């Protein structure tokens, strides 16, 4: 089956439109994937910062508790000392 010139032009235009559509959809998918990965990286960095803050908070709290325990031990030792 042979196509006339106008049918060939229409078929060519349709083929080009299909290829352009495929390229555009692929581009959009890649763009969305990159945006998702950037969001994941940003979330990971944010979570790491939160974890660092929590670690600092717990370290500070531990030091404070240790200081209170030492002060209580000193106070208990002074109370238990016989007066001279």
C-alpha cells in the first residue's frame, strides 16, 4: 500500500508529534525524579542536624546530672563527717 504525498506528510507529522510527546514526558519524569531526590537529600540533612542537636542536648543534660550527683555526694559526705 502506497501513501499519497499528503498522507505521508500527515504520517510524518504524527510521528514527530509522538516522538516529541515521548521526549517531553521523559523530560518531565526525569525532572520530577531529580526534584524528589533533592527533597530527600534536604530532608536527610535536616534530620542529621536535628540528631546533632539532640546529641548535644543529651550530652549537656548528662553533664548537668553528673554535676548534681557529685554535688549530692559531696553534701552527703559533709553531713556524714563527724564534727571536730
